[in-house]
């Protein structure tokens, strides 16, 4: 992303992120998925190069890149209107 992007500046300031999938209807027919964690600015050129190679477009050299560390994950599907929630959370240190 552009180095002056408000989202990028927020991530550099605090690093916390959360994402949730689209829920397509009131019945949750296609289920749902959510993740949260911390984002870190990529400064290692080899990691940036890996991201650029996997990108579906050609990022400009000035763009900044973040690595999203996964700390919390939730998935939910419904069977006959009954939710089936599965949750994963990163374990605290050693």
C-alpha cells in the first residue's frame, strides 16, 4: 500500500487488526470466518520480494508491506439452524 495510507499508518502505530468474512444472509448459509492479530511492517527485502512474487499485480517500489500475525481465529457453520463454532487462539509464551 501507499506509505501515507491511513490504514497503513494505523497498523504501524498499533499493529492490531481484525477481519471478518461477509455473511451472505440472515441464516448464515455460507458460514462465517474471522481472524485477528498483529501486523508488522516488512523491512526484510527477501520477505518483501516473496510477497511481490505472489502478488497478482506489480506493486510499486514505494509501497509498504505488512505481515499479518495470526493470534485468533473463529469459524462458524450452521446445520439445521444450530451454530457450530470452532475457535483457535494462539497459546501464550513457553
